[in-house]
């Protein structure tokens, strides 16, 4: 039996603590926009996910 998580939010990355509140996915906070992008890309590589930029300083890593 092969069980996989698909179409789930793996992580949320932001530098603005006011923009994100979650109870279902880990939130990673960074110091600035550039660090957010870099951190989201690293998490996506590790989890084999994709990064989606919400254009408001928030990046969502999704496992498709």
C-alpha cells in the first residue's frame, strides 16, 4: 500500500507576522522578502513541492 499526501499546503513563508495565521501548516518567518523567497525555494526542494507567490509577501509551498 502506497500512501502519499497530495494537493496539500506543506509550508507558509512570510516576513510579515500580521499576514498569516494558520493551524494546519507550519509557518516560517524570515527577515525580509529576499530571505522569504530563498527559504520557500529550499523548503520546496526538500519536500518536492512547488512555491506559489501570493504577491503580498507570502509564499505557499504546495505538494501537488
